[in-house]
């Protein structure tokens, strides 16, 4: 009962506002930064080897920031954007997708800084630790930004430092971390009300990107640990998401190389006498 949507019988899910009091306080701080008149150049990034939640979080966050600030947002993708997620670019407005290549070595940080310049705000989504970011970007762009935010759904790493428990993977000025969410994109839904956005005003890109992250990180809701992914999915469908189309885009476009690996694995399956896989 710690969460305001913990009862399945509840019909007003409220997923467009902070899920908990702690989330609300942190999001309020983030909104103050986002709406500051000093914020002009904005960068958003996910993690290396980006999956559906990383890319969905990037696009959803960038789209929402453009809608709120009117500024063009640079969305950094570490490596080429996987073809299976190119559908998210169809209605993308006010967002410049920056595909970074190379090995991401920190020794190229100055070159990265020279190429992209200084940002007023840099936001990391769906990345638990700094090692998940391309290091030339982290050292040359993220750390040099005037303000930094982290939005993530992976567990906090708590270690004992000088006799005190310290969260050691909070690497931004303000950190929003909620591991009760099945996907990082769910956290971005909670920004709508604090930012003063009506759900119906959110872009098609935002809705589809959030749904993509939700579907891919929960395996089509199969791996959900609580009711929240289901209620958030319902809200997104109510908000205009085409469930069948998004399910096919997010989970149906399996790359040929993955199918080949799966086929090879199926051929090597061995069963015990009781029919179970050894």
C-alpha cells in the first residue's frame, strides 16, 4: 500500500504524476532546473549497446523537453540506431539524433567537447552507472554540462563508506531512481503533471517511445513484478498508442542474426527423461 496505484481495483491509475512522495520531491527539483530560463542547450543520452528502453527513454525524454522548453534537444545514441527502432523517428520533432561511433574512450573527451560544445543541461536515462555511458561523452559532454540529471529504474548501489551507507551510483546533480518501475520510460510519465502537460497533449513520439521501453524491458509484460507496468500500458493505450502496432514494432521485428542464434540454440536443446530441458 506504499504506492498510490497498488490496488488493482483502483481505476484512476494516476500514472501521469509522481508515484511516491520521494519521487515527487525529486521531480519537483528537476522541473525547476528544466524550466530555468538559463537552460538553452540540452543533451539526453541512454546507455551503450542501447535496447528498447534506453532508446525509448531517450526519445521520450527529448520529445517532452522540446515540448516544454521549445528548444531543440540533442539525443545521443551510443552507436548506430538499431533499425528495428527507426519507427520512433517518424514523427520526431525538435530532436536531433546524434549517433556517436568509435570506442568511447575517455581520452577522446576533449575532442567530443570540441565537437559538441557545452550544454546547459545533460540528462542520463536508463543508465545505472557511468561505465554504461560512452566515456568520451561522459567525460567530455555530460560532466561538463552546467546541470546534470539522472533518471533510472535500476537498483541503487549502496556501499559502506567511512561507516556510512552511501549510494555510490548516483552520478548526477539530481538523481531519480525507482526500481519498482519495470522500465525507465515509466518514470518519464510521472513528469507530465509536474511539467504542466495534459496527457493528451503529449506527442505521438513520446507515447510510442514510452510504450516501446515498457514492452521491451518487461518482455511484453511477462516479467512485470507488480501492477504498475499494466496500468501504465493501459494509460498509454488510452492516450492513443496502437497496442498491436507497437507490440509488432517493439517485439516482432527480431533481427536476422538473433533468429539465427535462437535457431542454433533450439537445435542444441537436450531433454531429460521427464521431458524437461537439461
